[in-house]
C-alpha cells in the first residue's frame, strides 16, 4: 500500500473512505497541494505522539502553520526500542496509561478531522490506532491487518535503519502479527474502553 503523501512512507486512512482519522509517520515536508487536500477534507487537528527530544530533532511542519491545530501529546513508554522480540508486546501495553487515555479522548473530541503520527507510524501510532479501532467496534483481525500494512510500507526504511544500527534486531522493529495479537489480548483483559467516557468530568 502506498502512502497518501509523496514524502512520507506510512500515511493512510484509519477507516476506509473516511478521513476522520489519518495515521502517519512523521510528516517533515508536504507539498502545498497535500496541505490543501488536508484542509479540504477538514483534517486540521494534528497530534504529534513523539517525545520532546524527537520533536526537537525533527520539527513537524504543522507546529507553526496557523491553518492547523497542533498538539504535542507524547505517548509515554514508547520512545525506546525493545531489546528482544518478547519485549515488544510488553512495550505496547506499557504505552496504555493515563496519558494514552487523554490522547484518545482528545482525538475523539477534536473539532476537526485528525492526523496523528510518531516517527515511523508503526508502534505508538499503531497502538493509538488499535485502541481507536476497538472503540469503534472493529474486530481483532481488521486491527491486525491494519497494523501489518506498516510492515510493507516501511520494509526498506527498516532495513536501512538496521544497516546503520547493526546492534538492533530486525525482528524487534518489524511489525509482526504476534506482537499486536498479544497486545489486543492483554489490553482487553486489563482495560475497559468505557474509561474514555468516564473522563468527561476531567475536561
């Protein structure tokens, strides 16, 4: 699957034929036509899920564009690479904290359609996507299939990353079915999506 944008690898609609939620790797550069496409489809609320340090190293083009509403909302617990494949799903469930619930709540209550991203758009973005899909009643297989699209979209980029960082295990950074399946199982055992609705009184 190709990316929606020329200069990103992993930008796509979360739900088919629906621009309410668009997931992406970090958009450093977009053409003016792409910017106008977002505006035309009312995609004007931006959530940057990266850490402060990542944001400093690669500023998003949306930060200073007054046509968009930019939120820097880091996903905690997800800005490091797990050491082993066994730790990947554990790192995913660690992302689900009070801060994650706040991010999901803000996205669901955004005044416009939403674009959200981390660096590669596969892990932090993938977990936000999975929770949104669960919230809207999507089945596990649909969530797994969406997650695995990132594997195809990012394959060359991930191979190049490992070439430059030979201590990194390719299996750890490549999306695999078992990673997201384990996350979904653990998530539904530990959390209740009604927590989002219970946050009404906090805003």
